C-alpha cells in the first residue's frame, strides 16, 4: 500500500508542475498582449521633461489612444493638447522620446519671450519652467538673412 501512496504523490506532484507551467505560459501570453496593444511601461531616459518627470521615473503608457484615423478599428480617445506622448526617435528608432503635446493640426505656433503662442494667444503652461539663456545673435529675431 505504501508503494501505491508514493506513486500517487508522484503523480500529483507531476500534475502540479505541469499545471504551474501552463499557468505561467498563460500569464506570459496575456502580459505580452497587454504590452503590445494596451499599455506598456517606459523609463524616462533624459532630463528633457524636468521638473515634471525626472530621469529614471517610470510611466505606464496607454497604447489605446489613437489619432482618430480609423475610428472603426480603434475607437479610442483622441490626443489632446497637454497630453504626454511616447514615440520613437526618428534618427534612432530604438530610442523612445517622451514629450508633451503643444500644437495640434492647423495650429500656428510661435515662441516669444519664453512663451508659446498658439494662433497669437499665449498657452497656459503651469508645468513649464522657463530659464532664459544668454543672448545669441545667431538666433535673435532681429537678425536679417543676408546681412
């Protein structure tokens, strides 16, 4: 009788190992699906968004937000001014950039005295920190081309 009991325990142990592996595989498939289509964590690589986001901070990015091009396929919310977005760096697609949406299609943007103007009206940016730089004659708006 002890051999039957030992054999039964081995079978239970074998089933639990197979069941655990199967559960782990299901979790992996669901996690990959979520990261590919729904949400993905990103780490802030540079100081370009300080003080809002610090180097090393983590973001959970919602991938369901769309531009509205295919509403039947992806009926998600549209991108709005002030939203943070993550996109591939055009020069090196392996890198991701994190930036804030300032202008939308059709907007006319200008930068004047550290303020962003959209269609001639100042954009309210309570999160922005403007640190004036030293005078630069090359970038001055007073400079005329050809002189």
